[in-house]
C-alpha cells in the first residue's frame, strides 16, 4: 500500500495474560474501502487483537501503538473506540430480545429532545438503515421474534448506525444460513464501495477468498504473513495456519483397539431456537475398546452438538440410532446414556460440569449416585471413593471437602473427569478437556487419556487444538458445518489434511 | 440437632478462611458462630431488660416465657424446614401462609369425622397443593415466584369461600393439645435419655464406618466432645422446661420434623440432588438427575410440612380463622435466609434455618414482653433480616 495514510494501523501490539503471551509484536493495518481477513487457528490471537483495538483491553494494558487516520490513539474504554469510528460485531449477540429492532439499534444513543426519547425519529431512521441494508424487516419487530441469523444482521445494522469507518466482524457467518450469508456479503460489498474498512475474521476460507483484499495469518500470537488475497491459495493459508511442530508435550502410546463398543448411526441435530436449522447432519461413527477417536473441526462445526445429541442433553430436535456392544439403546435423558455406560466430560466445566459451591466429593459422586438410583448417601463410603479418585488422578486440593470453586482450572477438570470415571463407563466423551488449563495440567490430562485407553475405555475426543487431536487419536473424524468431511487413521492424518477438511473441502484421499 | 450442623462439609476444612487477628477460621463456621453469638446477645439483652420485682433474674428466659416462645417458634420452624428444601433447589414458595389457613380450616371443618380425618386432611391438602404447584413449576415451566404468588391469593380465597368468612372453634381436645400440651416431666427425661443414646450410637457408628473405609478415625477427645456436649444441652433443656410443667409437645414435634429434614438433606440422594440442582441445574441434568421430579418432590414435601404447621397453629390458637397464617411465608423465608440459606440455591442447612426461626421468634417474643409498639417491631425485624444478609454478602466478598 502506498503513501496514502492507512485508515487504521496497529504497530507491534503485545498483550500478556498471566502465564500466556497472547500477542507478540503483532502489526496489522487497514485501508479505506478494504476487506482485510484475519485467519488463524483457535487461540492464535485474532480475538485478542480485536479486543485490543476495540479497547475491551484499554490503553496501558498492552504494548504497542494504535493509529487511526494517522493519529495515535489511546482508548481508555469501549466508548472511546466507538467515538473513533470503530464498531465490533462479536460472535455473541449483544441484543435485548424483548426490545424492538429500532430500540436495539439505538440502545444507549436514543435521539432525544428535552430529555424525552423521540420515538418517531428513532424508528424512521432505523427503518431507513434497514432499507439501506436491503433487509426486509419492520423496525418495530421485537428482536426475539427474529431468527438467529437475522439477529446477527441486526447486530451489524447496529454497528453501522454508529457511522463506523472501521467495522470488525468476528465469525459473522457462524450462525447464518446460506441465504443470510449472501445478504451479508452483499452488504459488505456495498460498504467497501462506500470506503468503510472491514476486518473480517473467519474460519471459512471459502468466504475469505471470496471477500478479502488482503489476508493476514496469525499463529501463536504472532503475525505469520500479510499478503494480497490474489497471491495466496487455500493450501498455502492452511500451511501457514498450522505450521507448527508438534513437540513432545504429547506422551506416546501404542494401543491395540479391540471390538466396537459404541456406534452412532445417522445422527441429526437441529437448533433448539431456530426450527429447521440443522447443526449436525447424518453423522455416523463407531469407536472401539481401547481406541481414541478424535473429532476435529472448527468452532460451529457441530462437534459439541453431536455429543450433546447422542447424550440426550440437546434441547432441540435430534435423532439417530445408538448401539452399545452391538445392542440398540434408547436415550431420552442423560440418565439413560449414563445407565448404558456412556460418560461425558462436557465443555465449559463451570457452566456444564461443576457444582462450584459444593464440595469435591459431592461433585465426584453426583453422577454415580444418580446412576445407582440409591435413596441414601453413605457419607463415609463416598468420602473414601472421593479420596481414592483424588489420589488416582492426582488432584491437588487440601481435602475432598473443599468447594470446587477453590481449585485451579486443571484440578477442576480432573474433578469432572473423576465424576465420570466413578460411573465406570464403557465409552467416554471428552469435549474440549484441556481448554483454559495450563500446559502442565494439559499434559496430565493427556497421560490420563492414554492410561484410560490402555485400560480398555473407548474415548471420543473433541478438541479445537489440532496438535492435541493428532497426537492422541487413533482415528480422526473431521466435521464441517455439521457433516463429516473426512476421516483419517493415525498414520494418514496430518494437520494440513485435517484443516483442509475442517475448512470445507471434502477429502480427496 | 448435630445431624444438620453441616450438610456440605462433614468435618472438612473450608478453603474460604476469614482472618481474625492471628486466628484463621473457615467462613462457614465463622458465620454459624456469629449467628449463635448474635442470638445469645439478643437473649441477654431481653433478659436484662425484663428484670422486675417478680422476676429478679429476668422474665425472658424464665421457663414460663421460654416455653411460650418455643410454641410460637414451632410453627415457623416446621415451615422453615420445608421452605429450606425449596430454596436450596433455587425455588421459592410464597403461598405457605395461605396454605396454612386453608389446611387448618379444612382440618377444623372435618373434625366431626374424628381426629384422624381432621389431621389427615390437613396434611393431604398441604401435600396435594404442594404437588400441584410443584408440577406447574416443573412441568409447566412457570416460575415458582408466580405460581406461588397466585397460590397466595387463590388459597386464601378458597378458605374464605369454604368457611364463609367464619372462625371455626376446635372442639377435639387432642387437636388443641397438639399446639399447647406439655410432655410429662418423667417422659421428657426418658426422651432425653433416648436422644443421648442416639447421639452415642451415631457417633459410634460413624467411627466404625470411618474405620471400615480406611479413613483416619476421630481422636478420643473429639469423640467424647461429640457425645458429652449435646447430651448436656439436651438434659439442661428438658430440666429447664420441666420446671414449668414439661417440654411443650409442639417443640417435640418440631424436633422430630427437623431431624427428618436434616436426614433428608444430608443423608439421602433426594437432598443431595436438591443442592446440586440449586447449585447448577445444567450440570445436575447432565449428571443424569431428573430436575422436574426433584423440584416437584421438594414442593410436595414442603406442602406436607405446611399441613403439620397448620395443625400446630390451629391447635395452639384453638380455632381456625380464615385469615390464619397470613405473612407466615415471609417468616419462614426470613428464618432460612437469616440461617445462611442462599436464595440463589445450593446453600443452606436445616440447623441454620431453625436458628433463624429461633432468632425471629426471640425478637418477636422479647419485643412483645417489652411492650414495643407493633410498628417498631416490624421495622426492627425487617432491619435484622436485611442486616443478616448484608453481613453474609460482605463476608463472602472477603472470603
């Protein structure tokens, strides 16, 4: 790019969290009327970089410099960034479902006269904005009545209502149907013509190549490259995204998988809130005694939904046939799944896994008590069981009676693992078992996974960390948008092949 | 009541420690001690204030008055035990006051068919209403606040309609005695002996079980203290009550209800699941627990106890008036909250709820003895409730 002042320039941005260097001297710039794509694996630092820009992390909490229109900016909060014309559309919606589209668009910036809201002005300008975006919606409609995809489009309208010169979109199509995505692309094209600079974060390389003028690849908090999109192709981008050597973080294991323990056929899962939106489509797989089946895919590929659907825990419509040891089983409630020998270490331990304000022993024996259907709790028996698990899994805590919230993330994760191991499962689902825990704790979890597989447990491992999946799995199944796009044995699986399938190319074996 | 002292940590150290000088103490224990100390302070205050020529050592703790206080507390206490279960599961029941009126009224109306029918119908009506409201919450997905707010209005309406607004006197002597009678002093001592035997037996069994599971046994000193301290308290209490004729029967019933409640919350999977559901419903469901069934069960259990409370209240007053029980739901909720129950669910013990009920009853009774105006009484009780929770939150932030 030439002598023309960049619309936005981020110079040498560094950001450290306790124990983690999230961003390491990352530079990034954006021109007027440009769509600049930001790609990288989960955890590469994309979201952190955008949070620095949007002043979610205010000036002073990071190193480096931000220039907007050539002027150095020190934002002390989100409001400052907004005032400078930076608007972010996050993956998570920030809309109030009970309020109308118009109210949401102008929330906190309502047009006022003598201290009173001018409703006519608010709704007419909201309606005009919707028209400009070619969205056929009434500004009076409550946002809660819209589908998730339309809500995302409203979220984008809300960002544009601030006359933003810089628009940041974080995985904008994750929740959109194909036709809604087309609407979004058309909007982005028009904005580009108007001179708006757009940062486009996406896992879907097809979209990236269709829209982007330039592509920046981040990996492990560093800039790998910034190039015009025309100079790149999908394979090269994938290579840059994953180009990291797998270190000996992963313990090696030789396993001899036995007969099939669990089989799922034609699992289909629909969204609980948007009728007809399919999250998982006709997925079938099986897993053997002593085998680890890795399930790879990007955020939104339907991996968690697949497991939740099988486990009887998904809120929306779901169907499929399940077999344990060759026998067909019926699962209506998680209790049925547990009774048939399925254990499920769910993702997000704080939300789905733990009773944070209850003792470790209460947490560890919860599923077992429910499984046994006993009426009485034998405090001493369960204490003994809890202390045994604590030793086996090397959980670091003063005693089994402390509350779960007092433990570190890694130890909390082991408590959840202990809960499921006490139920004596035949097959164990692990959903992001190492998310948010430090490297030492990760390695301990890997050792446990290997030990359990050696002892004959069948394991289904979902993880967003590709090296983890590749190192631990005997087989890898790849999902993209709810479908299986590839399956590899341990020897076939490479980061490039898996990532290609995960970004939507079907396997060319 | 040692069964209910701590439903969560059997005897574990709590990591949340508060520092007092160089002493470090677990927050849960600190809270329990503070509440006991607050109660003793309230007692001393009223005791000193009620010194007179007739009662040179004060009237408040005199057996005659204290028995009266406990009879008042019995009704609130029984309701608080049931309310605790519902609140622990992150629910609420605002209708118990109206349910007391309805169940008591129906018992009075059916007393001509005999004692069993009268008492039975109170408990059946309470359980049925509890189950109905519980199923609306569990299966109908209607918030408990709304269902039971509706109940607060509707059940009051039903008893007004059934009684045509009239107060019905209780004619069955046994019915009346349930609310006021005193247990023969000799029988009181025998029951105290049974209670002490039970304390010794559970302590012994506990030590045996610990040995069986290879857990370190309690030290001899702890074992003796576990037996001697409750035994002294039990006998002192019975002796004190016998000086005015005996332990009031409703107090005995409350003790019985509390023991059952503490057992359910501590030693049954039902109680354990209520804590789990209140703490994190999603995690509980994913662990294979049926949330609907347990919430329905908690409301039904509370309903049954409302029936018992209605019997005690109606018996004590000697008649069933259509406005009986109003505002009792608030006393029961306040007792739970003062006793350390979290309205967010997952935390609370039967012992705490009883302590809360005792503090509320002590304030009520003491202020009446001092002829504090009604208006002032309400204000003070309200302030105590808010202050107790304020203390709780402040302590939790530090912890």
